[in-house]
């Protein structure tokens, strides 16, 4: 099974999700999105696969994400903001052929493996 984790190495929750996947015997492709960034197609695919659209991918702990929500920003503006500032995306996100899940709580990622 192909498993991809969109990961931020400095995030303890993201590290815990990666450790959980490895403990299950999986060798996920690790995408450090803070280094490689995001593109529109990936964000839209992950938003659809997680069920919340791109709005559901926003990391609401970030002031910029809260400002986007408060302003009523549309999906286009949200995607543009996430591409410009990758920290606005919630983490970690695990994607497999079964779908994608945001790892909050961490065990949620097991739903797609």
C-alpha cells in the first residue's frame, strides 16, 4: 500500500503520526511541505479526500487561517494563501488509496491504512 504523509518535522503531532505509521510496518513517502511547498492540485485533492474541502485543511491555530475564515474567504483565496504560507495547512495529513485524513488526533490516520 502506498502511503504519503504530509509532514512538518518540527511538529510533535506530525512526528507521532509518522512513528505510528512506521510502528505498523509502513514505509510512507514523507513530504516535508514546509520545504517543498504546496500546489493547487494537491490541496484540492486532499481537501476533497478529507471531506472538508480546502477550508477543512486550514490550521485554525494560526492567526492567518482564522483571519481567512473570519473574512469569509472563498476556496480560491484559501488555496492561494496556503500556497503562499504553507504553515496555514493543518498537519499531518496522511494519504493512501483509501483516502486522506488529518492526524488530529494522531490515530485518525489509521482510518486510511
